[in-house]
C-alpha cells in the first residue's frame, strides 16, 4: 500500500545534491498525484534568505488558473525568526492542494524551523552528507540498481571501483552510474568500469596509493604526474595514500575472516583481502614510519610546503622504499 502524499516535506541535511533530489522527487510525486490536471501543478521556488513572513501567503496560494501548487524553500535555515514563525503557523493548517518542501541543512541556524516541523510530524527526508566509504558504496549500488543494473552488476566491488574512478562527489557518482548502465550491454564488471573510465582512475589518487604501497615507485610517480597534469589537487591524492597505509595497518593487526572483520573495520570483505595481500611485504616498523610520512604529507599539501607536488613525490618514494616490495 502506497502512503498518502503529505502536504509538507522537510528535507533535512547538508548535502546539496541529496536535498535537490529530495525536492525534485517531491515535485514529481505531486505531479503524479494530479496526472490529468490542466494546468499541471505549478512550482514556486525561493530561498529562506529571500522569503519574508508576509510572502508566505503568496508562496502557498493557488494560481489564477487553479490547480495544485508545489512551493520549495531552499536554504530555509537562512529565514529570519518572523518568517520561521509564519512557516510554522502555515504548517499547522496547510491549504488544500498546496504542497510545501522545506530544505534545511540541519545546523543550529534556523533550528527552530526544523524542530517545529518535526514536532508537527511532517514528512521527513534525510539529506546529510555521506562521509563513510561503506555508505558511499551503498549509495552507488543503489544508483546502479535504480538505473537498471543487475544484482551482479551492482556489487560492492564494482561500486567501489566506480568511486575510485570518479571521486566522492555524489552528483558525479549518480550521473556516472546511470551513464555506465546506459552504455554497457550485459553485466558490468570491474574490468568494464576500468575500461570505461580509462584515463580517469589515476586522477583520484587510488592508483597512486596502490602502486606506492606495493613498492612500485615508477608506476606511482607516473600516475601522480598524470594526475597533476590534468589538474587534480594534491589533497585527495595525499588522502588516498594515508587511507591505503591506514588500511594496511588495520588489517595487519587483526585475525579472522574477511567477512567476520568487515563490520568491525568498516571495510568491505574484498577490501580486507586486498589490504592483506598488500601488507605481506610490510613490517610493523615500516607501517609505523609510513603513517608518520603520511601525517607530514597531510600538513605539507594543506599549506605547509612551498612545492606540494615535490612533497607528494618525496612521500611516495619514502613509502615505496618502506614497503619492502619491488
């Protein structure tokens, strides 16, 4: 049974893309509620900073031609106290065939609005930034499935490979997932993703990091120079190096199966297996020193070094020597 469409939706969270999507889905749901409406539901958009208490009535009024109306308040946390009071007063007695989406970033600014709407038990959609890699992988898997990918083509390993190739921006990940499914016949594989994004995988820093912890200085420096040439900022490359070393340290100290450790370490089982393979040539002292190298690099690329590219090259050479690999 499909739940009835509520007349007010609170989109709560600080991710701009997810908030935009939630508002767009609400508009689409209203239009689906009135499929034969002539004219179709009108859409009014305004930001919280532009809205005034006196304009609430205008924003939530029917059009001259009749029909439903969807009002979207973006950045509602920027509304002043009087406007917040007016929005909450309206929310207590919403008008028929008027639908209101209120987008709030979830912070302390304008908190009374978000809290007031939650107390009224309005429709609530979360739109917070995705910060954990497992959650980002889950997001991409959902995008792949929504685009029509088979379960095999929407695996965690494939999702992670897409993230390595595209980066962590949700808007780009959503677009990339849909495009990949559209352009691929049959099942999507890791090789499919690598070939599709040939020339892009290096630029996120993951290829640099994988080569560095494997002790392959030539490959790591080549990937780094390509990334710098196409304009990639050094910070995400340094972050990828630190993540790779940190993952090696985490799995090196743990015993047990990958599936057993996955939840404990916040990593996918295949990521644990990969890190264990990479860690075979490392010593405990080498990992400890590599973590110190990454900590210094973090400061260097964030303003502590005059030449950030040199700082990256110097750190990579140190890490490859410490790895004990090739």
